[in-house]
C-alpha cells in the first residue's frame, strides 16, 4: 500500500511539472522536530528550522517527530506533499 501511495504521489508531481501547475513548489529535506496541530516544524541538515502549514489537502505519509522527511512546499510555507524517508 505504501509503495502504491508513493507511486501516486510521484505521478502527481510529474503531472504538476508537465502542466506547469506546480510552479513555485520547493523540495526540502530534514528531520520532523515537532507537530503542533496544523504546523509541522522541520529542521534541515544545516540546522535551520522551517515551519510548514499542513491541512486536509496535504498529501502525506504517516509521520511523527524524529522522522526524516521530504516536503514540497509553496513560498508561503504550505506543504503540498510530505514523504517519510527511510533512514
């Protein structure tokens, strides 16, 4: 099931790239430090913290603090996708 979900997300990202609908999405990696309601705090490998906004439209794996994640976000910090990375 997890593999099917990741394939679906990948297909969606390709579609966004081909249609231009995904303009403005940046990919960031890091450790999920804290979840506070709809706000996720991410720390990148350089030690910088980034606050992500998540809602029901966000496509995401089941994640918890301590997980390494890849997130695709808009300029204003809205997370379109959050994927848990294997350690």
